[in-house]
């Protein structure tokens, strides 16, 4: 897999049935993943083939060993568990919040509740089966970073998932069992196989990799490059153009 593409070639017209696959690895407790989501959405809105892009969200845990609930603030967690100086963490909060504000997001690190994201990822796989992965991803990211949603709370996850359009009985089944655990593990293993060590990470057509919350312009360029390299229909050997009908009439 190639890293971020070089400047895009002139846009071609791929096969009429061609679609561009985009796989995104991220964690709902990753502040840059929400910023990256906004920038990707901005990039996607600018390309003329936006309706022919299929986006799949994949699980990635920054700290799989985190307990279901961590007894402390986000500042405590990063300072104590990650060993970072508290002043450095506060500066990081300020820088990330500023970047988020540039994308219309209002981060509140004082309200963030530190929790393991395992169950949230399992719910995202359920959401994908119901065509609501993006809606739940948005709800979890916004809830965690802007509204103090507790990702380790069964009741709060249930409320967030049903508000995103998922059937309550299906959500309860996931919350009360280990459903989709294998799917989460498969995502993590695939990330490892692709050499993904940080998120967000965008994989375009399983060919190009874009690491981190890059600018909308860089993501737009990457999308355009990947689109321009999708298969184009070629005339069969020895064939010539025959009589045909089109939107303006027939030959």
C-alpha cells in the first residue's frame, strides 16, 4: 500500500459501474479522528464522484487495556497512564481544541469521561449492518468530546445508539453479549497487517494510505488520484464502433 498519493493526474471517467472504496480506521476516543472525519467529509463534498464513494468504518483501539471506567479525568489519564507532564497535556488540549474549532467542533476536555471503547466499536459493527455506521460514529465522537458521553455506560450507549436509528432490541443484544467481538478483532488484525499504527488512517481502494487528520485539500487530492486510477472500459481487441442510440438520439 502506497502512502499519500502524488499530485493528481487529470480526472478520467472510470467504468460506469466503478465505485471508489474508502476504508477508515479510527477510535471514538481519538480527538484527531473526529477532526479527520470532518476534513474527510469536506473533501468528499468537493469531488464530483462523491455519490460513487463507499465508506467503511473500521475499529482501532488506542488503549485496549483501559478498564471499562477510569477513575479520573482525561488529564489524569494522560498524565498518569501515559506518563506525560500535566503541563504538556494541557498544551495539547489547547492545540487540539483549536484545530477542532477550525472544523466547527467544540471540544470540552474537562467533561470527557475516560472509558474503554470496546463495546462502542461492537455497536458500530451493528450500525454498519443497518446502514447507520456514520450516524453512530458521529454521535459517539460528538458525545465523547463535546458532551461528556460516558462510552463505558450501558445506558448512555443504548440511548446514543437508538437515537442514531438502531433498533433497541438489537442494541440491547450487543450490550448484553459479546456480539461483534470477532469483527472488532478482525479490524484490529487487518490494521496490523496493513502497518497501521495510528489513527485516523484512510485507505483508498486498498491501494493508497493517508495517515492522520490531514487537510481537506490533501484528502481531496488523494480521493481524486485514487478515482483517476480506477479501471476504465477498453474496447475489445479488433472491435469497431457500431451503430448505437444515446440520450440525443440514434445513429
